[in-house]
C-alpha cells in the first residue's frame, strides 16, 4: 500500500521541478453552488498539466540500466509531455505513442521536448498496445500513464498543496480517466484527513471506472464517445483500482454538453483555458448535494489546440442562446431587408452575418430566402427577437445547431 513516506519522498523529488499551483477562490462558482469553491489550476503547471508529477517521479525511481534502455509510453497527450520533459531532464531517450486523434498542440509540445512521437490508432488503448509491443521488442522501459503506484504517488502530491492552502477542505473533485490521479490524490488526502471526501468525475461517454467500481472489478468498455480525450480510457488500471475502491467516496458522470458550458465559464469568469478533461470537476460542481462546504476542483490540464477552442466557444454561445440563426422568406421588393434589420436592431440584437438568396425560387415573387446570424443576451432575448419578427408578419424559423454550420 502507498504510504505517507512515499508521498513525502515524491514531494521532495518534485521540489523545484513543478510549479506551486496555488488555489484560486471562485466567487462566481461559490455563489452559483452555495459552497466555497476553490480551483486547483494544474492547467498552469509545467507542460500544462499535472501529469509531469507522476512521470518525473517515476523516472526518478528507475535504475541506471532501466534509463539506459530508453523509455516508451502511450498517452492521449499530457502524460506524453510529462515523460518527454522528464526524459529530457534526465538525459534519456523517449518514444511516445499517441492516438491519431490527439490535439496537434499536444503532439508538437511533446516533440519540442525531444521525444520521438508515433501516432497510432484512434484511442489511448490502441496507442498503448503498440507502446507495449515496442517495449517488448526493443527492450524499452515502459512508463505507464496511470496503472503504476509510483506514477500515482507523484500525482497524489497535489493533495499536499491543497491541504497547505486550505487545511479545512471538505471535498476534493478530481477527474478520472485510467485512475492514477484519483488514486494518488484520494489516498494521500485520506492519510492527511480521513474525513475529507474525494469525488471522482468521469465523462458519461467513457465512464469505465464507475462501471468497474459498480462491478467490483476492472471492466473494459466496448466503445467510448466523449470530447474529454484526456480521460478517454476503455480499461482502468488494475494496479491502482484497489486505491479507488478504498478512497474514492463517489463517482459522478458528466455529459459532454456540460463541458462546453464549463469551458465558457472558465474563459469568461476566470480567464483560463482548461481542457475538456479538466472541466469535468467544474461541471460537477452543480451536481453536488451539499451546501456551505469548502470544495476544491482539480483542473487537470489546459493543453488545447486553437481549433478546438474556437469550436467550443461557438457551440457554447449557441447552447446559451447568445448566438443563433433564423431563416425567413421575404417578399422580393425593395426595403424588406432593411425592415428586418430594423426589427432586429429595435430588439437589441446584433447581426453577425446575413445570407440573402433571391434565387431559391424560380418565381421570385414567391419569396427571397434570408438567413440571419446574430448575437443575443441569452435564450429569453433570443425568443423576444423571434417574437418581434412574428409580430411584424414574418414567419421566422430558428435554425438548429446542425443547420447553423450548413
């Protein structure tokens, strides 16, 4: 079993390597949930995620012979950067196998740390299969991203910092993928204060740990579907599973659409980029059945490419009714377009884009097609704009999200 002495050793090894990601009090989330909410911003960590803790500590425990053989691992991105960074610092070679779906920023950052990157398969499990094969065939030392007590020990040092900043913490929310972070944080947290609650959070479309805990043994999912690529793991770690069973008090599951809303909240209220896996604990705040508690949300990482950021912003604004599109048929006569613009302006809508098509009908007198994309203050304001169009005699039809991109 993991001991307090092992965690102390890990903290000593990591001193001067990792950043002290001090807790940030969230006034907005506290007000919304009725708890005192604090954020643990591991998205600001070296390499942009907590994974450097476990990777660096694990590599520090290797023998000279194990290092000399070279390292290999599989990762959806953040562990890859942690291993690459630690390997470069230790002066050893590292080969990283990553899924082909890994965001470009994670691939490029891993290469920048001097590692050799191989893209394989669509999921972490596909990449892990090749990494294990390379370890066998080439004699490389395999650094597992989560199914290793030493790696979990390094990740668990997060709990030391949480208790240092907030000694009377009542609850810690931690993302779960393979389980290394959750195992390490929950185990050390319980050693420091057995009364603290540690809640794991998984995406609904990849809840392999929750299914395993309910079954009483490690299960493998048939398929996964989630935007939280950092925790998309079909099979949790069997070596760390007992720590999850013993120290995690509950596991919540979050739908992807909630992560989109959480992304906007973090951008607008805290000016931080947090990747989808790290947003799990933010989205989970509204699912807690408690009030007046000191709650810490661990933001596990912030490595997100610009294209994904742009997509999340667009979908988030649409979900909240702050951007929407409506279509309407107009009579083909001068002044109709101006009339629509005036109705929107009078309702305080801000037009982003107009698509005016006179050729949708052979008989132009039958109508001209107009699509209007505009900004609003939310769903209530959106409804008021559409009602104003209808009151003026136009049959305006809101376009759904899928139509928005057509």
